[in-house]
């Protein structure tokens, strides 16, 4: 098995982990093309229950 030539410094480890933590905290928010509500990217819209133009259930406000 090939091995790393140098030990990863504490500084480099810290820089890498700093970005990893930041990515967890901030979700990728976008607006829904159907109802223009804020939603997380690449997920089902929770207010109109559609994704990519397809409906996946009855919206919460019409139940
Ligand atoms: Zn929507």
C-alpha cells in the first residue's frame, strides 16, 4: 500500500476541519419554482410537496 510521504501538520488538519464544520451549519437554501418558498436544494419542497415539477403528496395547507 502507498503511504503519505509527510505527516499532516496540525495546521493543515485544522484548516480542513474548519470548512467541514462550516458546511454542516449552513444548509443550501433555494426558492421553490412552484410556490417560491425557501427550501433546501435537491430536496422535496415541504410547503407544496413537489420536486422537479412532480407532486409527491398533498400539500400541508390543503390537507
Ligand atoms: Zn414549493
